[in-house]
C-alpha cells in the first residue's frame, strides 16, 4: 500500500512540475521528502534511499532517463539541466530556503561542477554554499520522453555562465561535453574576481 501511495504521489508531483510531466529525480525526491518530513523516525538518508529504490526501477506510467553519474555522461546533459540539478542539491542541503527569482541568482557551470551566486545590490555577487560537483543526474517523466522534453528542461529561470575553452556562454542548451572545468575564480572585471567555492568542504548530512 505504501509503495502504491508513493508512486501515485510521484506522478502527482510530475504533473505539477514545470515543464509539466518531466523533472529531475533530486527535485521530485526533495519535494516528496519535504512533504513527509514529520512522519516516522527514520533519518533523511534512509528515507531518500527508500524513495530511490521505489522510483529508479521504474513503474507503469514512469519514464526514467539517466543523463550522468560520477564517472560518465550518458545522455543529452546540458548546462541548463546541470544547473537545475545543482540548485535542487542546494535546496536539499539547506543552502537555499526560498525559490530564487530570475534576477536573484546566477549559476556558473563547468563540465565538472556548478556554483550558484546570489545577486546583491549594485549587482554584487555572493557565492551560495560550496560548488556542487557532478553526480547522478536522472530525469523522470510521466510519459515517454524525447529530445524536445530534455531541451525544455534545459530552460531555467536563472542566468547561466557556461565556461568553455574559448570563453563563456549564456546558452543553457550547451552540451556539458563542450564545457571546460569550473574555474576556482571568476573574473568579473579587470580588478574584481569572485571565488566559485569549489575548494570548500561539501555539506555533510
């Protein structure tokens, strides 16, 4: 019964997601676990593992696409999807509590890591938590997904700063395979740079 309720809830969350019917696993996991945070005595890590065991094998009405893990990029992973995934990781680790507006955050994206920056007054930037390194990125759909769905998921409300071997780009559709590693510092002007916090210790549960 519990598994059936969980699967129905996952499909409900996908129907409520933007774009409709497609979302990242870490977004759905975060939204689901936040909804049951006060239930039971099991720790968050255990509940997340239980959730993934229910979802990743797939079930009727759910399409599962693996885009990347710690070692490989399997599918059409774009800068926008990587940035979207990193933002939900920051939610999960409590570095973000409210959904940032389109002009309140910038996400710097490399092929190995992302770093998010809050936009302050006078366009100053402040790094949000440590850099988020590429791990398992999984897309879920409540229908068979195609390349158009992946491209739609690449569109995010925040500006991206994608680092290539030849400079930077603001195109969230850029494939991750065409990017360079996230630098330790970003040059904002001739005499001003900001750390991407990629050398800070990660959050531990």
